C-alpha cells in the first residue's frame, strides 16, 4: 500500500480537496531525465490479490513473487536481481526485481517477444487459473511509477489510473483466460536542457490482452495475431504460452512534479464530505451537551458543597446546617472525595498501557501531520511505514516518561518492573503475534512473508534505540514529583454500591466506545479497502480531521461516563475510563469482521486466521490509543472538579 501527500499547507487545512491541490516531492527525490533512445528500466513487483471480477469480493490475502515458478514469467537472461527497498516497503510485501522487458525512451516497439515459448503443466495451470479467479493483479514499476489501467468510477463517471493490471479475466463461458500480451503506453514530458532535450516519465499504462495465436519465429521475431478467443490453461495437460509486448511513447503536458495526481483518485468524494460534516456536527452537539451538563451541574454542585462548608464553620449549633447535611450525605460526587484518588487495581499494568498509548498518540499525530503537509511521498515506496516505525521508536522516551509519572502518581513502588515492562510488554505482544502470523504467510509460500533478516533488524532497532530512550524517559519521570490529588485519601476504602442500568460495566463500555468509533467509521472503511486490496490511500486531509474528531469524542464521552460514576458513588474510575474509551478498538475489530462477512470470501482457514489476526492487532493498537486519551481526559477532569471544592 502506498500513501501520498498534499501540496500547500493552506489547501491541506481546507481538507485538501483534490481539485485544489498540487503534488510535490521531498528534497532529495530528484527526477530522472533520459536521453532519447536511453534504456528505461522496467521493474516487476509481487502479484497482489484484488476484487474478483465475478463477485467483487476479496478472495485472498496472499501475495506471490513475480518469478514464482507456477506463473512461468520470463526472467532476465542473467537472472532476476533484487532491487534495494526500504524497511517499510519490505514489511508491506514489496519484492521488486529486474525484468527482461526492454524500453528505450521515445522508441516504439510492436509485438516483441519477452522470451521463447513457455509451457504450463497441469499443476501450474490449476494454480494460475485459481489466481485469475481470485482477481490477482500484476505490478510493474517504470521510473518509480506503477503500471496502471484506466478505470472509470461508476458514481462520478471520472477516469483515473488504477495501479496494477489483471493477470487474466473470466470469459463468457466462465473460464479463466490468461493475459500473455501487454500493450505498454508510457507518457513522457519534454524538458529543455540547453541545446539538448531531456525526457521524464510521467505516466505508465498497461493494457493486458490474451492472444492465443502468438508465437516466436526462428529468427526471434514475434507474431501477435490473436483470434479474439484467448488462452485458457489446460488443467489436465500441457499448454504452450508465448509472452509478448508492445511499447508506445506519448508526449504529455503533465509535469513531473504532478505526475502522481492522475493515480490518486477519491472514490465518491461526496461520501467523505457528508461523513465528515455529519461527524463534525455530531461532535459539536456532543461536546456542547457534555459541557452544558457538566458546567451547569458542577457549578451548582460546587456552590452547594462550598456553601455547606461555610455553614458548618459558622453555625455552631448546627441547626440550619442539619437539613443541608442530610442532602450532602444522601448523594453527590463529593461523597467519594476521600477515595477518588485511591490507587486502582493493577497500577503497574495500567501505567504501562497508558505510557504506550501516549507514545502511540504522539506517533499518530506527528505521522498524520507529516503526511498532510506532503512529507511522505509515494515516490519513496514504503516511506510511510518506515516513518511510522522510526517515529514510534524515537517516541519511546515519551512512553517511558508518561508511564513512570503515572505509576508514581498512582502510588506504585515497583519502579524497576515499570522501567522494564514499559518498552517490552506491548511491543513484545504485538511482535509475537506478528511473528506467528508471518509463519502462516511463510508456510503458504507467499512473497508477503517478512524475511528473518528484516525481523532481526526490527528487534535490533527496538532494543538499540527505543528501549534506551524509554529507560531514560522512565528515569526522568521517576525523578519528578508525583501528581497529587487535591484531596486526601482515606485509610479505609468506601464500599462501592452496585451499579444499575447503563452504569454497569458492559453497557457503559459499549456506549462510551461507540461514539468515537462513529466519528471514524466511514474513513475506516476506505482505509480497510485500501489495505486489503493493495490500493493507494492518500486522503490525509480527511484522516487528519477524523483523527481530531475521534480524540475530542473519546475525551468528552469518557468524562461524561466518569461524572456519572462519581455521582453514583463509584470511585473506581481509572480502569473504567481507559476501557470505556478503548472500546473504540473493539468496535474497529467488529467492523473488520463485518467487512469480512460482506466483502471477503477466503474459503480457507489460513487466510481467515491472517485476516482475523491482523484485524485484532489493529483493534488492540486502537484500544491502547483511545484508552489513553480517555484516561488522561478523565484524570484532568477529576483533578479539576475536586480542586474546586473545599474539603476539611
């Protein structure tokens, strides 16, 4: 999956509407200029699953190496060589290699053979036919641009370049047909350099076709005359296939700096705008309602509590205070002032989760902002994933510092365990699950399996950079003063009355988590579609605002939950606040399961395990992120309201 950028900061702040934006690239990502006739390399990437032609559903999550023996694609004469990739590109499954295709700037080629005739045996035919039925796409790269097909969106009737092109198609009889001829159209932009013009690649289109009568003559020339029937691979015998291609060059007015714009298409932008406006209005009303309820109720409560304290001090006979004392003893959040700052259960685990949540919060915010202002270019494949890993690693200092401050403020004394667990517990859990899922990918023979060397590099990066930074942050955090509550904690804890109605654990968590999820639901659908179908997601303007709405909603709903809990004399708010807001991650997982039911049809246990496993990882990360937001909002709220009353 590749991600993009937007150009001007002003346009980004205005939601980066596609028609108002212009692409640009990071300094150092320089364009490559070619002379006329100069060789232009064509690199091949892995084959990726897409939506099947027959039912528009996703049938696989496995990618395969381009030179997988079953595909019988022609390798270069000297053998394929790996092209250097970034860490993020490898993690997302890219396996870029050299190819035998010969492209020369401005030189058209008609019906050129890639190699001699190849033969598909019955086993290979079954494998390839299955991949065609599952909608697999071939991925090529020319000067960093993906080979694409022109698609038309049904809703807006607009044409756009869709990266990747079909391995094959389904004919009228329902049989899979293999594409063995490729019409390659490369768009170039002329740039003047003194007396000599240079040329830059600004677009790559590939039209795959199936030509049954294609063949190679004895002199090496190819004949590409087809009969319109196409090649169907025989699953019970041998099938001869000739791979051919044609190359055409077309001059374009598209500048190199804006060449990605034609690839970056917003599917039905009205849905994004409607969802964003609907979520914004919803959040405004929610925050207004929460503010009105809390401000009016708290103002009244604080005034009454302070008035009661004044009466108790000035009225020695206690007659006039007796009535209001009865009111004070009957209900109110002030009754639990001696227990509200009591240490919760498992403070060590809570502080570790909150510290990692703060680290995730900073990483997500910085990454989205960088992407919003165009600092993550699709010209650098995998740069977004690499940036996420590095930013999260560098923010290990923040995770350690926050975890230590929270743990010390909660009264914890096992500071050594806190220092060790903060950088180890959550990352080790995520890495362990990822490693187990990667074993399934490796056993399936998929190119998406992360190599052992990359796994080792991740571990080294973590222990060499993030762990020391986290330890330093924890050391500094424990050196700071503990955040003390404005009220003293009683020695004997109050009994918590049984909760009724929506204040019970399960209903309160479900209600608290669904509101932040509603703010990101639509955008989450597009992210899931882009992730599992290997398409480009670049709508960071919408994502930035949805992220802000989710943060506000998580804080507001959790504060409201904590207020109602305190009014019901339940002072155990710490874990309830974290889990309530964190339930958003649970809804993200349930949404992934719903997406599976409606848009995915694997038909195998391995694919289902991978999908559920990766979805659970995403849900867990969102759980920690939103849970930390809810915890800190509730903590600030509790500190504020109890600091506003007078307590003897």
